[in-house]
C-alpha cells in the first residue's frame, strides 16, 4: 500500500541518516560508576558524562540525552518550513 503522506525520498533519507548518525554518536561507554554517596555516572561517546541526580535516575538521563541528540540531528536537516513544536531560529523559518 502506498503512503500518500510520505515525504519526498531525498528529505526522508537525509532525516533518516541524521537520526542514525546521532544514535551512533551517543552510545554509553563502559560500565556505570557508582559512588558511595549514591551518585552514579557513565560516559557517553560524545564526551559528555551522564549522571543521576536528586530527582532523576542515570537511566533517565541516558534516555533524555539520546532523545535530545536525535532531536537536534533531525531538526538540523528538516526543511525550514516544517511546523515545529520547539521554536527554531529565524534563519530556519520559511521565508
Ligand atoms: Zn552523547
């Protein structure tokens, strides 16, 4: 069955590649380090150290971090005119 709402193939491929790149650039490295004070951290392959906090778990930070990375990557290559939930810079708005 054909999807009438499908994006043009070129844009779709670009956005898919961006998402794949983001996924590959943000993988946790090694084991989580658990400290006596209850804090825990793990390295991301992008260089950022992911941690738990007073109101979030290490796993929650990992999930948010990956989601942010995917969002940023896809948002960067998405067509400027595509309506957004999160506001983007004026240079990305339709003219
Ligand atoms: Zn990362």
